């Protein structure tokens, strides 16, 4: 499987580190992303949050692509789905959800270190999240712990607002790491980015983001994709996103009327 945007090196780096940068991957879609983010900010969805920051603004919202036409256009018509499938080494790419994250200038609060996987009701080897800023990113960048997608236990999921446990029931979690307190114990990947670039990472990769104490605002769109082997799993509480009323059972592929397959490799056996 080849694609001029996804090289063999991208795939190898993603498999080894759980994250990779692809420059200019959606450079022709930046205006669409900006328009969609601004529409989302003007009309937040039911899951929108301000994350309890004391200074500035840290807005995030998700699951709006079916009501934000710019996001639906990007999902259905941009190269994003094929890029996701090629990088996951999957014959298909199924959309899970969109996520908008905005940190205004003067917001020193970092995004906590976390894995996405424990918050979701899916598991599999073929997952990828695309993080795409629409503003130049230097200090407020996304940070990834290389190789953390291969850790033998998941990281304890917490509420971003107050660091409390996300689930009530006890689980066998790894405590949330602090790479800044132990810089020799972790390899942290971090890249300056321009609009049109994307970081792609496995749902199990531990990541966070710096605060944005100065400079301009940092707006980013994230798209989450599922590959062939991903299945629904039960969690010990309400997941994020919750998708109430889905009626799926453990081991089932996600229902395609809610989570459509956007791209398939028509040449696959």
C-alpha cells in the first residue's frame, strides 16, 4: 500500500514510536479547518468544556462533524481517511469522532499527560488520531512519549478539570507519568508545526500539550480513526465520548451507520 504522503519511513516510525509527524498533509484544507473550528466555537455542542482553567481559555469539544459541514467535508473528501488507513496498515478507515481544542494566548495550563484509549470504548492495534493545528505551533505544542503505545498496562484516566479519577471503580492502572520530572526516563517527541501539518498517534500513546502563556491562540482539529481490527469494549463507567444509546456489544465492530467507513482499499484481496 503506497501513498505519496505516507512513506515507508512514516509507517516504521509510527510502529516504533506510536507517533509521527507528516508535514503539509492537509495544506489545501486549512481554510476549511479554520472555518469549521470557528463555527464550532460560535455554536458549541453538548460535550463542550472550558476545562476549569484559572487563566485564559482552554476550550474543547467533540462529536460535531455531522453538524459542522466543514468538518464533514474534510472527513469525507480530503486525503485524511486514506492517510489514516495507510499509516495504520489497515484496508479501511472508519471515522470515530472529531475533536476541537483551542488554547487562547495567556493560558499557562498544560494538557495533562494521558492516553486516549482508556477513555474510549474501543480497543485494537489499528487506531490513529490526527492532531492538526491551524495556527503556527512552537511553545504550545503536542508532546508524545515514544514507545508508550507498547506499555503493558494503561495509564490511569483522569478528569482534565481536577485530576480526579475518570472512573469510579478500581483498575490496574499505571500512574500518570511526569516526563518533565524524569527527563532521563522517557523519550519525548515534540515538533514545531505549521498549518497543514499533522501529528498522528496511536490511541495508546501517552501524550500531553504545553500551555500557551504567550503568543497567539492555538487552535487545532483532531480526527480519530479506526482500522480493521478495532472492536467495541465495555469500560467501568461512562466513556468519553459516551455515544448514548449505541446498543453495541463487546467484540462487535462499531456500527457503520454511526461510524461510517470513509475509505477502503479497493485493490485489497
